[in-house]
């Protein structure tokens, strides 16, 4: 167990190095100069040059990169070009919103996806199975921004059941939950659809397995056959999909946060990219990438806990 | 051998398929006495396993059984799901062909072994564990305490089949159905498992239905044998009768298909042709297209059961002909 974690952490460091380099490079290669944006349209050439000098943008690219890395190792992600606030503080203040949204979405996705998948498999080729297949396909195909807008229109504007946007209250209050529901459905639908498809096929395979027949031959109750003997085996591939999706959700809140005006990391990222705020973009991407890899590590560990055939060696 | 514990009457099992309804078992009848070992033999696909699963009520959703299966004064085919569930693993248990896949890979041996005890015997977890360890000892598994905590993938095929036997015998069933329990195992392990089954049968006073296509297994364990062909019972008798005086051409064919390593002159004599498809309609005797002795009558009508002796019955038109006449009968090509 410890070996696995150490190996994965080493991999994680290498991976993050690579990611940080690519993000660093792409931001500098992309057209647009942060000094122009900070200076504004009225700034003179000398002003802009001064800003470039003070931000260290005139140094060679590799020097800038290593300066940045040095800071990161010390926990210093730099300061925003735009607002001058510390990148780590800005990220930390926005991250809880993003995390809440991602967790709420994955809960929506798991509850809907796994349930629909299991029922589909148990009632193979029934009307429910057919309907679930069509809805899943729609769920995967519908873009977030459209679904979000429609949900706002129907449930917030017309029915007025939920607020139009914002995420200001803590999630354990009724208000906070109300604020979370529409964005969580918007973000979770695609994942729910994928999880449903995966659960269905995994369950179908397991239901026909010899050991399920053995369980029935032992006189195990049908409910236990499904919920214990089948589910544990069927969940092995589903957990991979859930983990991957959770990673995507953490990084994929950008559009949903924008649609629902939620002050999270995704929205910060969009604003920072538009402003060529290099340190902020780099910090945000590194954060999301780290979380993605960590989630995958957790998935691997859970995987090994469920399936005894997978060792930790 | 006194009381009859299982009585199967005119069991028909059909499957709904895309191509219509097909019959896998076509009206078979047999009975089993207490303590008896009955072997059901026949080629793959002749309906042996379906017969077993019909008795257990473990058929796929698209299958349906009719007829009567009397066990302990109840007709199993008429029982509700939950009543049948209480019999499975308790009064009737089953061992399957594939020990590699018959155990759940994600649960320990202990969990899977204790499950029937917890369900049917209401034992405490601790008592079930102790009983589980005893059972593993009884089926000859070394270090049972350690095995209880292991997972199926940590055991060999023979060990897993022993575990399956332990699970099946956990609640001392009155009837044990073993569906080709040795087919997937090495020859040396096969013999061990058969010996074990024979011993445990005495110990637990269990009646056994052994399904096999291996005449060697039949000779080893059977008291009585029924031979199935294409969903029908074509010959039934005591093991001595069947080996010494086989009547049906198919039974003779089966015995002639067993290799004999002791005799260098021995030539394997397989039955020509293959088993008919389930949906294939064959007029008359279902074996006649493959039968070297087929007559006009065999094509026209299904043979009736003739009792040769008290414990030997055959379904073949040849029985009608004079014994010496049919022994002279020259093999003709299939009709």
C-alpha cells in the first residue's frame, strides 16, 4: 500500500512538472501581452515597457519558468498580474465553491447513473431499459450551457423553485442546497449518463456469471444476490468511470460556473485567461491537474479494496 | 435404499427464443431413493444440465418447466420463489462444472461458505465460522483457518471444487446435484474429488444426482444410470445392467466411445453424426438418423418404454424384435 502511494506520488510530481511547463509555454506563446492589458489603452510605450520589466516578462522564457518553479516549490504561486492578490489565496477562496459543485454533481451522477444502470440491466430489454438508453444518449450529447440555460428558464425563471444563480450560502443550509441543485444537475447529467451505461453493461455481464448462479443455488435472497454478490463485482469497472468523471467534473465546472454565476475556480480561470493573467492561469491549471491525479490515485486504492485479485505490489 | 425422495414425472422444459419455443427436456421421468446415486449420462446438449437446473428452479428467465417434481411431498415446480429459495442450499444443493468461475471472486472463502449456514441454519457468525472450518476439514482442505480468509483466486481448481462441495454440503442436504463436477479438473484430481463425494455421501446420508458424460465416472459412483438423448430418457437401469447388458444402440455407442488404454488392439468407435438441434423436429425415434439399426418403424413412431427387467427399461423399437433376430441385424446406412 505504502509502495503504491509513494510510486504514484513520484509519478504525480513528474506529471505536474510536465503540465506546468506546457501551461507556462502555451500562455506565453498565445497572442496578447499582459502588460498591454494591465496598462490599459492609454498607456505609453515606456509605461508598458516598465510594466514588462517589473513583471519579469523581459527575461528569457526558461529563466522565467525556473523562477516560477522555484516559487511553486516554496508554496508561492506568484501574484495575479491583474489584481495583485496572491494566487494561492485567490484559488483557496474560490476552490470550496468548485469542490461543492463537483461533489454535488458526482452525487447526482452516481445516484441517477448507478440506479438507472442496475434497473436497466435487471429489466433488460424492457421499456425502462429502452428509455434509459435514449435518455443516456441525450444526456451525453446535450451541452452543459444549453441544459443550464433551459433549467434556469424552467425552474428558476418560470417556476421560481430555485434561484437563478450564485452560490453564496453554505451547502448544508436549505438555501445553499437550493442554489446547488440546478448547477449540480447541469454538470452531473453527462456523467450520470456515462455511469448509467457502464453500470448497465457491467451488471448485465455479472448477472450471467456462474458465481451468481452459485449464490442462488445456496438459497441467497434475490435482493442479496443483486446488492451483494452482483453489485460488488459490477462496481469494479464503474468505479473507474466515476473517478475519471469526478476528475473531469472538477476541471469541467468552467461552463457551469459561468452559466450559474458561481464564483469558483473555473470562472476565475476564464477571467484570468481573458486578462492574460499568467500566474493565475498556471496556478488554477496546476490545482485542477493535481486534483485529477489525486482522484485517480484514490480510485486505484478503492479498486484494490473492492477486488482482492488486484494487489498493491 | 428404501424411501423415494425425488420423483420426476413427465418433466418438460422449454425455452422461448427468437426462433420460437424450443424444448430442451421432453417429458422425462425418473425417481431417486434415499442414499442412492443416480447418474444422468449423455452427450453435451442432451438436456442433462437443464434437467438439473429445472429441479433446482434455477433456469434462465426465458425458460419454463412443466410436469411434476415431487420432493419431500411437495411439487417443486409449483412452489413460490421464496419457498423454493428455502429449499435451495438447504435440502437440495448443487455443485457446478466450473470451479474456476463458480465462486465469487470478491468475497472470501469463509464468507461464501458461511452464507448458507447463516441463511438456513440461523447460526451466529462465530458458530458459522467454526462450522465452516469443520466443513473445510471434512472436504480435505489443509489449513482451513487460513483458507477461510483467502479469496478464490488464491486456490487451485481442485481446492475450489472442494470448497464448492463444502458449501453444497454445509446444511446436510437430502439431495446433492453434481453437474459434471470433475470435468474441468486434472485426472488425478478427478479421482480424488469422486472419492471425496463417495465418502461424504455416506457421511451426510445424501442422495446424489451426478450428471456426467464420462462413463468412467459412472462406473465409479453410480448405483443407477439414466441415459439421455436429445431431451429424452432412452435407457434406464442399474449400473451393472447398463454396463453388462446395454440395450439401446446409443448406450452401446457411448460405451464403445470410451477409450481403453489397456488394450493395444482397441479401436475407438464413435457414434456417427451429432446431436440434433433443439428446434429440429424429428419424426419417430429422435436417435434414428444416427442409429445403425434404424428400421422403417423407427422413422414413423416414437418408441415406447419397454421394461426388460425390474430395474432396466429401454425406449427402442429393437426391443420388440426377437432378441436373436436383432443381434443378427446388419447395420444399414442411416435412413
